[in-house]
C-alpha cells in the first residue's frame, strides 16, 4: 500500500478506499501555494503521485501539475469530457471518459499507453489490483481489463447505470448500480457471488472493512452487508438519499447525506456516534485525516470536524464543488472546485 502522506494514488488515497490518512489539520489552511483555472468544470477528484497532481476535466483533458509549483507538466487530450477520478498504477494514469473508453497514459510523458473502448460514459474511477483494471460504465457494462495491454479479460452487462466505483478485495469485486443492486462478483471470472437489492439506486462507492461492505443508497438507507454473503448486518436510515461514498477509520464509518448531515456511525453496530448540524446537500466523500474529518460541500465550503466528537473545527470557502474529495498531505491540501479551479493550500 502506498504511503498516503506522500502519494494519493486513487479516490480516498489508496486502494483500500477507506479515506484514513495520517495528516491532521485542526486549523484552516491559511496560505495559497498556487492555483490553476481550467477552462471547464471538474466533477472528479485530484490524485497525487511522485510530486505530480493529476486532474481530469470536462474539457476532455487530463492535466499533470507540479505539486509544489503548480506548473503544468503536460496534458493529454481525450475526445470527450472526463468525469472519472484518475488512478495511478505502475507508471500509468488510468481514467474513464464520456466516449466509453478507459485510457492508460504514461505518468512521465502524458503519452497514451492503451485505450480500451466500451459503451456508455465511464464516470467511475478505475480500480487496479494484481495487474487488472476494474471499471463500470453508465451504459451498464462492467469490465476487467489487463493493466499492461488494455485487453478485456471479462465483461458483464446490466440494465442499470454503474456510477459506483468498485472495491476489489482478495476474492470479490463490489459495486452498486442504478437498478438498486449492490453486487459482488468473482474478480477472476466475473461470475455472480451475491446480490443485495436496495430500495433505490446505488450511486455511492462501497468501502469494505472488518468483513462489511459499507454503502449508502438513494433510498436514504446506509447498508452494512456481510462481504461474504451479502446478508444485512445493520442499516441506518437518513431523511433523504445518500450519494456520498463512505470513509472508514478508527472504528467509525463516515458519510454525507442529502439531508445535510455528516454522519459518524459505529462500524460494528451502526449506532450514531455523532452527526453534524444540518446544512445544504452533502454528496462528496469525506476524508479522515488523523483526528479530523474533512468534507467538501456542494455549495462551496471545505469543512473540518473533530472525528471523535463532530465539533466543527474550521471552514474554508473556495467556490462550488460537486463531488470532489480533497487530497490531504503533511505539506498541503489540494482541492478541485466544480467551476474548474485547482487550489494548493498550506
């Protein structure tokens, strides 16, 4: 596993997708290191590797910025808008595109390594495990792709849209679908392992911890499912739907609700440890930075809460953000706002 204090190779730092990092930010960032304004919106989250910040944009470009200076190192132009959060693996930046393809681009030069064409925009973030890339599309396909060659190893087709980024463990692949299903597939063959039917669309990306698949649905229910069987271990009902993916740290699971609350539930039993005061819709994924939970709000504020008590510690207003998750390191916080402005703050 990569050290998340220096590398943030995918959504929520590492491929365990739990969002727990070591950097603690108990005070608001006070200094602008650099910022970059892109010509179109950013609906994805930035990732960081080897001193380079990678950002995808609705202008169809993948940008590589020097993390210290903000200097643009290179860009790669795709043929359609990009909503997919990139992932970095083995010298490649991987991302999905609205043209239905998954791309692999060289981290050093920005040159294409391979393209795997598909049907329907790919808004999910590619997940890499043991040399295989896993990605779903809004066309309803889910693919396992050879990370070296870009060849499809297996493929499944569903009626619903897949906007949920997969979680891949030693044996299974877990993801949600707009038909309300949380699915588990055998990662080597793509065969069904189990299915749990929620009451509405599952857009959020699951986390897996302590044998539980943890994911919210648009029916307003947060589910903890047995990772081996799909059976419900516990649930927690909110007032509105859940779009936010979960972060897990120190025995708690954190997520935002469309009802405006940030929730902290006990991982073992789903009992509410705390929930924030209500605000406007929360759809972004929280990040747990040591004893602090950071969350970007839909209407332009990045906020930090005490992970144990829920006390709000600080708030920074930088402009609207839809789903972007901040990158938190010892040296900086990197933020991508919906209008397309990238900030590096100290």
